[in-house]
C-alpha cells in the first residue's frame, strides 16, 4: 500500500511562485472521502477506543489502587495503540483509492516497532504539552506526518520522526504553511 496524494492544483494565474494550498479543496476532499467511507472509518475508530475502555474497565474491577492498576493502564495503552494502526491504515487505503478493508488494516508486520514508535512519539508530544502547551503543539505540527512515514514509508523510528520534521520545515520555507 503506497500513499499517492491527489494531484496538485494548477498554478495561480500570472505564473508567480508555487501555488498556495487550497484549504477549502483539502477539507472538501477529506469530507467527501469520509462520507463515502464512513462505515469502515467509524469501525476503525471504535476498535482502539473500545479495546482501551474494555481493558480499563475490567482492570478497574480487579485493581483499586494506582500501583495495582498501572499494568492494566499500560495494557490499555497497548490495546489502543495496536488498534490505532488500523485507523491509520484504513485512511491510507482510502487516500490511495483502494476499498477499505478492516481485516487487512490490522495485518502488519512491525507491531513491536509500532509500539516503540508510538511510545516515543507520545512522549515527545506529552513532554511538549507539559512544558506549557505551545511546545506540544509545535511537536504535533512538526511530527504530525511521522506515523504515515512509519507505516506507509516503512521508515524506522528516527527516520519517520526526522522526515516528518524535514517535510514540515520544507513546506514552511516554501511558504505553504
């Protein structure tokens, strides 16, 4: 599965510089794709949420204190993180023009790496938010494409994070964001 972005818009009249992104067209494209694929997308969203809630609920019945419940919370995070990959992969299928397939979305050969990637990514963004919210938003913006580079680009942890940051910087330098 390979991500193929939609074709770029035509250059602006007058031929000056690179075209500005059209937010309206992007939102319209996303909404049309959501409407056409709402079922698979909603199922892919419900799976990680449901898995996390289920583990947390049953864990709270068994463990009443924080230290006893900590392994349950870790297990809930693992369940939701493993479920989240299905959402990413369904979105990539839709964007590539494929029919979304929930079963295929969870066929992934890098589960351990995904968990490590998700932990580090979450840690970076979480520390950013602890430092006064603005660094958290900066981390989210700069590293927002990293999951796509990890999953679809088959890059490792460092490669996905650095390519996402490079791509964001490149778009900023061209005045596109």
